[in-house]
């Protein structure tokens, strides 16, 4: 993927959820962006794995071709959203797991 996950996710709700979840509202927008960019890429990769498991074989092949062809993040994200309707829920679940790990340490 040639672009970062957070830059391309055009979903203010996810950004707001993550900002609150990681308790970074008091940071500057620049600091928030840096944290969200770093965590979003990792979260997307974890979520991508779960979403892949939810796909039918034909769609798995299509996703693999998109990834191998180094498609733009927006195209990959759009494809997954269209094939895995609960993708945002999976993303939020994984974000909460990450937040729990961060809080523990």
C-alpha cells in the first residue's frame, strides 16, 4: 500500500473513536495524527487478516491480487468494506484490544 491508513480512511467516526479510545483528545492535532497514523496502520493489518477470513474464496483471490498489485489503500479499503459489512466493527474491536494492551503497560 502506498499511502498510510489514517490518511485515507474518510470516516470521521473511526477517527473520533480512536482519539477517545486512546485518550489523546488533549494533544495537538499534529500529535494526534502521528499517533493515529502509527496505530491505524497496525490496526488495519490486523483487521485485514480477520476480514480476509470472512471472505469467500473468490473475494480472497481478488483481495490478494489487489495487495500484490500494490493497489492504493482507498481501493483496498473500499473493496473490503463492500465485501465485509462489519469491517468497521472488527476495526473497533481490534482498536479496543490495542487500547487494553497499551493501558496494561
